[in-house]
């Protein structure tokens, strides 16, 4: 089943294998490239490819690398393309479908973790949100110009100014140098419009970095 064919949360699985990864942001209809090399996650991808191809991306609840705690909200995605490398890795593209709440973690025999997912409250993720006249695109672009200037970033402004709203917000949310907590706030914003508002606030609260970066 292609990503665009999920029309109802009833189409989504009750249980999800999860890939906890700090700083990785998957959003509905956004593609996240991943390099899979740990044996447990190689097995997870094998199992996903043999089944519905769906896995859940989720961040740890904190920056402590020794902590097993998970954030409350993640995003499920479908493996839409993959390739195998000579050294045994998977290079995959994961396309976001819908956000989920971790209802509980499942005790399983797999090396990777699994959760019971609740999709309630995120049904609207399955339908793209259209840009309305009330959305202040100028405010978003102004905040981005401030942020990129402060962080010495190169930007393809022609592409940004013509990008569809959802593509623009997803690209900025995933591509701007933000903290784990900031990315989680963007993920948990209820709608695309509120995600844009959170993004504008984060860009305007900019803490300049040291490295020159490119945002395309």
C-alpha cells in the first residue's frame, strides 16, 4: 500500500517496531533517508520489508544516551525505497504517514523495540493541509532570513519562495540546525499551521552556531 493510500487510521497497525534516534525528524509526507547498520535494526528492516513496511521513528525522551525512555509522540513511516550495500547496510527512504502516541511498550522477542501505537488525535495527518490566506508566509520567510543570516547559511531562496506550504515547513523543520527538544516541539504541534507558528518562534529565538551550513 502506497503512503497516499492510507485514508483512515483503521488502515494503520496497532503495533509498531520503533527506531529511536535523537535529532531525526519524520513528518507526514516527508521523506527521511536513513543508513541502517546495527544488527537489530537490520533485522527490523528485514521484518518490515516482509510485512507492511511500516516502522515508527521516535526520539529519546532526553539527551542521556544511557536512558531507555522514549518521547510520547513519534511518526510512523513506510519504507518507500531501499538498497543494500556491499558491507551489509541498508540505505532506506522512509516516508512519513501519521504521528502516533506511545500507548505502551510491548514485551517482545525481537532485538528491536516495539510499541502499541495510538493514532487518535492525528487522523488529520492522513490528509494534506492546504495553505490558506490566513497563513502568514511572509512572517515565516522573514524569520528564516534572520535565522540564516545569523547562522551564515546558504539558502536557495527561489526554491523556498515557490515551495508548497507543507513542503516548505517540513523541509525547514527537518533541515534547520535545531535541538532535539525543538524538533520534538515541531513534531507535536497539532496542525501544520501551528507547526509553522512554532517554527517561526524557534527561528526568531536563534542561537547562532559556529559552522557555515547550507539549506536547500
